C-alpha cells in the first residue's frame, strides 16, 4: 500500500477595504464581512492551505513556488485554479485523494455558518471527503487574521 499525507498551512491578515482588505472568500465561498484578506491573489486561505497539503502529499513543489506572488498573472487570481491544478497534478501522478481535513482559526467572520457550503465547494473540486473545523483565537491576538491548517491523504490507485 502506497499512502502518503501532506500538511498545508496559510495565514492572511484581515483588514477593511481602506486597509487593502479584499472580499472575504473562504474555500471558494464569499462570506459577508466588513474585513477581508490582505493578499496578492484573492487571499482564500482555505484554498491555499488545502492546495499546499495536496502538493506536499504528492511531493510536488509548493504553492508559492508554482504560483509566485511576484507574478502579475497571479494578482487577484481565483484560488480555485491553484487547487484544481494540484488535483490535476495528483491525478497525473497516479494518486487518488483519500480525504482532506481542515482547521480554520478565525475570530470574525465565524465560519460555522458557512461550513457546509465550504465543504461542498471543496468537494466539487477535489472529489474526496472533506472535513472542516472552526476555531477562534480565544482572545490571544489583537490582530484580525485567518489561519488555516490542512491535511491531505493520498494513495496510489487505479482510475
Ligand atoms: Zn494565502
């Protein structure tokens, strides 16, 4: 049995539009919020962490190497394209994605309301079971941020 895991992590500061915050998008779902990610791409931390988890599991270069934030092409880019690229690389390498586990740490917006939508959105791109847990900073930070940990399990399989 050839099974591997990969871990992905991402963090974005959140700010108002005046501070450079973009629309709040979490796992491809646009979430109502006065603050949003300050980022070069669309700042979708869930997409970024999950993409890195898959890339890591299959031994591919990481997101920042494949899609540098210094490239104008990647400015405001829809991060589902990054995730789809990682899924394609996995499939081409003969890997089947087993499941994805995600933890989102964010005080506001609360992700509990959007959890199912985010799971459905990720599932449509990955085609594997997705689980998402929401946590808060428990008052340990004054800064607004979204932080995401993701783990991907892949196995060699027949298509
Ligand atoms: Zn990111």
